[in-house]
């Protein structure tokens, strides 16, 4: 596995070693020991999630103010633009974002640490998205940062995404509950 740094040091892109031939491919999508050795992160993942969305759907920007979740995300069908926003007020990268295209073809993964809002935009006809989390889903603590907050200025590549009611009602970073 290759680890690629991003503009926000705590957010990482991971490239697995893929073995392919004329029959197809094989790769180890997750190995606790390799992940810890390569990233320096000793984490326990407690929940796996799988979503499917159509082109133009934007899911996010989600976070849990208590029981914050670290997320290791990947795409197994299609392609998305995946984004993490630092909501840790004590961080030198507070309010900054980093994004990466993830696709079934690239097999790249994205590590989004606790303390970040996370979301993605589906670029292909549809996409299936998998993510491992470091804490359990707790709807009572879930919050949404407004996807198009002008202070954060995420470059989404779309002006009118398909949003859930919850995501349409996201808060501006100036009004959101944040991490210390």
C-alpha cells in the first residue's frame, strides 16, 4: 500500500497494491497491520457502510459532534469527488478542505479523520461507495455543514447537485457546532 499526503497532513490517500492479469484483479482492500504500519495510525474500525447514488447526488457534508467518526472510504462502482473539511478549531488547517477523485478503476482510498466533515459528489452514472468508521453512527449527534458554504469554498464541479433535505439545511461554518 502506498500512502499519499494531502494539503491537510491528517488526511491521506491510500493506493493498494493491485495484482491483475487477463482474468481480472485481486487486492487486499484492508489489512489492520499494513494500515497501521504505513499510516502510523492504530485504529479500530467498528462499522462498515455501503451506499449507492446516482450521478449528480451530493451526500454531505456530514460529521458527528460527539462520537466523531474517522472514515476510510472507497468506491467499488463508478466515480466520485470526495471531500474532507477540517472542523477542528485548534487545527492550523481549520476551515480548509481537501478533495480527491475516487473510482472503482483507481481503487484509491481516502482517510478522513475524526473532527472533519465529509461528503462526496457522484460523477459517474451511479456509484457505490464503501466506508469503514471508527465509531458507530449516532443520529442524535449528526450535523451537516452546508455543501456550498462560501467561507469554505469547496470546488464541487457542479452548481445544482441533488441534495437530501437534511443536506440542504446544512449550517454555515460560522454557525455550525465545531470541534475544539
